[in-house]
């Protein structure tokens, strides 16, 4: 039995005007019955129509909603052209922008690629890259681009098989078998239709496993670098400007896909290059691959994230970022540069996680989420079959969160314990070393012992000062979260401070370096008297208990989430889009300014603002400074129109993974490349709030101006112009 969202008519994707869109609806309740926060009566907060977002899927595109809301014919052909014009690249999104396989994406999506194609004597990250001819385009080793060839809903086949068995373990086995069979059938079906180097099928669980779709991709493996802006332009403003607006980043790059014959690939569809751009109020559609979101979680799950998991992550990120910053201040130039890059990754995650935590602590947001859950509970309870099947899902999810809270201290203490990039190499070696010793003592097969040895050998040495700081930080984590009297803490520290314990272990244990570890294993001198082994033995029982609890609760929670997804779909159907899954989606919005900090953010910024920011923050600080400009940009190049729009914002529903996504008009003309969100947009992990949340895009007019006036890329401009005017798109 299907009930429409918010008790509206049965027409899906209806225009915005017919839905409740206000944050609050004040009810005539007695004053004493109201929960007041900042003058807001939380009892009157109601969920909005699009709180779950607008990450529409291509298997069920919102044709009627787009047509009615934006006044154009969003038919099957329109969505097909949009789908086939867009690509998924490693970690990001991209799009075809010419009939000769030219691809547009963000600079930050290919930052690592630029380093990989840099030849001896070059500094392409600093100087940028422009291929003067087709022959100069550089192949990118190990890179690929995926085009969504087809998508099919396979939910009925999956559930027909899994509903026939009772235990969760059996359902998991049957589900895997059915998905494998469906994958093979689709490979046979579409194997003759591919135009890329290969075809592959990805089975994606939507609504947390409440539905299943098969995504069939063309994969292209011959991808070459064509144009990349300088790092200082692509990442202008650095970490301070990250997740903010107004922005002034020229975050773009061009790639080219080549076919099996070694010639540029000829796509059937591509995006035209807009000459006029957009103005405030214009509709834009962003197509790409948003990463995982948590909008469909229960209130109990969100409260656990608010109280335990997200604060723990924020604390861990903050402490490790501080460690790198402290070391960077006195490090030699080469190491300082490496630390700067690693710090950006941490600071990006820290800012994003801080925004998530702020959203979870916002009582109005949580009240909206609670209202949405109340409505869903009521709909389930009103339907006898749904009530019988899913009536206890919310309560059991809440019970699991309470069980998880019992391990909150361990969760925080052990967070990222085996993270390869930001955990102690010493501690990881010790854990594996204990396993190796026990394997030898127990006479396990030689290949098992050799595997552990190989895994240990892959743990390279960290800078000694950094290693000491990371090990100290972990001991501080133990002491702070578990308590000074905890057996793990007393055994680890041995009456020492965390700093002293780190110094002692690094000076007394063979696991201090990769070389001494290998030597001890080869010489047979490694034994359980090593102080690191003693520490690992004390740590392991508690760590195992924690992991066993997590592994016990995880499968049941996943099964319940799947049940909740099925119940939600039965009630609302496709009016509620699924969470992000880094699979192709299309979202809609409008170019729109917003209020912030007591003023108004403009719909777009210009090159004037770029130079103002450069001068205001102290020009001449050298490359690496957040607001420094590359040499050829420091004095505005001749003919550069400083009034050209550089970045702009819209209300489109984007998330991590949407970087590089094309923003297009109803005519499927490219007007921008998505590269960021503002601070208010960080709540989108849990809820879509377009009042102030914005996605940030680099304007194609700025890219064109830079190609012509700065980079001298006339060849690319001509190709874009030809693609924009070509027929058959």
C-alpha cells in the first residue's frame, strides 16, 4: 500500500509550490507543553518536502517534476543524453564536452595525475600543463573513465530469492548468488553493445538495501591529460577557503578519452559549451556521483553519530592535524611539503566532519528529522502488512545503538588504529609481529607465516619525529578515553607518561624500524619478551572484544536498515530519493545568492575578486601560500576581462564525489563544474536545506577566458566551439 509523502496527491515529483516547504509550522499548543530553543518551539517543527534531498536516479528520472517545475520537456531522450554525456572517474565526476572525446573535470580531481605525468625537470603542479597538439596529450597510467550504459532495477529478483529463506546468514548467501547470476546475465546482454575497452556491472543497494539496481558501465582505459591549471589557481585560497563562499578558484582540467584504435573516442552524446553562462534565478542541473550520505538513518542512529562516532572522529582528526602542523613548523622543505599535502587531507575531513557534527547538534534539524520519522512510523503502523513486517525496525535499531554506546570509550580509543597514513608504523608492526610469533609457535603452514612477514615488510618507516608523535598520541587516546586505571593504559604506559612510553618503546623494541624488524625475524631473535609484543598482548583482548561486538551488531543493523528501506519505499515510493552511493545521479537547483555573516553572498564572483583577495592577503608570499598567484597570473594578463564570472553557486543537491560534475542548463549546455559546498551545505550528509546551503562551481566563462587570454589553448577553444554547434547531441 503506497502513501504519498506529506499526505499530498498521488502525483510523484509535483511542483514545489504544492508542498510544505517552510521549516516551522506553529501550532496552538499550551506554552508549558512546548520545547523552546532560541525562541523556537521544537514541537512545531515539521519536515520539508525535500529534506531527504534531490539525488534523483536515472532508472526512475523525475521527468514530470522537472517538466512542471522548470518549464521544459524533460523526456526520456533528455535524460538519456544527460546520462551518456557524463562520466565517473576515480573519486570524482566528469563529462564529455566535444565530439572528439574531450572531457572536463576539476583540477583537484586530477591533482595526483598531474604529478604522475610530470617528467624530469618539469613542475607541472606549479606551472600547469597545456598540450599544444594531439600528440602532446599525455597518457595517464592506470586511469579510467566509466560511462553509464544502462541501469536496471533488479529488486524483485533479489527479494524473491532472499525472502524465501529465514536466517540473515542464509539471506546474505542467497543475495550474493542472485546478484552474481544477474551480473553475468547483464554482461552477456550488454557485452556486444560496448564502445569502450570493456563493460562491467555494478550492483548497487539503494535505500540501504531496500532496493537493488544493476548499473552497466562502459569503461575507457586510455585517458590522456590535455589541460590542467596551476595548483595555485585550482586550489586558490587553500584550506581557509575550503567549504566557504565567496570563492575564487579556477578548479578545472581537461582530459581526453581515446578508443581502442588509439584515436580520440567519438561519443554519441556530449554537452554543449555555453557562451552566455547563467544568471541569478536560472535553473541548473548537476549530474555526477555523490558519495555516501546518511539521510535515511533512524533518529537513534543519528543520535549515536552525534554523541559518539562523529565527535570521536573530529577529535582524532584534530589531534593528528595538530601533530603534522607542529612537525611541519620545523621540518626541512621537502618534508614540510609532504606534510602540507597530508595536512590538507586531514583539514578537509576535519572541516567536513565539524559541519556534520554541527548539523547533528542543531535542534531544529533534529526536530525535522524526528518529524519525518514520526510520519513514517505512523504510516507503517496504519498498514497491517507493513506493521507486521517492519513494525519493530525502529525499536530494534535503537536497541543496537544502545549496545554500541557500551563500547563508546573503546571506539574512540581504537579509532583508525590501523590507518596506514596516520597511525604509528611501530604499533602496526607490533600487532602483526605478535601474530607472526604465534603462527611460528603453533606450527602454522609456511605460506601463512610468509604472508604475515610480507605484510609487515610493507609497513615502511615514518619520519622518526613523526613516528614518536603518532605513538604518543595513541597512548594519549588510551589514557583519555579508557581512564588511567584501565589495564590497557597501565600495561602500555608502565607508569610512564605517554611521551616517555613512546621514547622507551622506540628505543627498546626491534619494531622501531623496518630494517631492525626484518633482521630480528631473519636471525630468529624476535621473541615475546620484546616490550612491543608485551604491549600488543595486553591490548589484543580488549581490541578483539570491541571488534567482536562491532562485527556482531553490524550485520543485524544492516539487515534492519534494509528492512527500513523497503518499508520507506512501500510508503513513499520514488518521491524520496535514495542516499548517495557514488553512483550516477542528477539533481536540480537554481543559481541563487544567500544571506551570511550579516551580508549577502553574490550569485557569482569575478576575476576582480581574485585579485582583490591576492592583494589583500599580502602578495609575494611565494608559492604554497594560500592566496598567492602563479607568476604569469600576478599581473593580470593582457586582455583578461576581470569582470568575467569566476565561481557561482546554486541550490543543487551535491555531496562528496560530485567534484567535477557538470552543471547544465535545460538545453544541456555546460555552464559550470561543481567543486565544493559552502559551510551551510555540510549538513547535507543528513538533510538537504536549500535556504542557505549551496554548491560551488567554476564558471565556464572563466575557463574560456583563461584558455584564451592566459594559456593560449586556441586548439581547445576551437574544439569546444565546434562541439557546441555540432548537431546530433
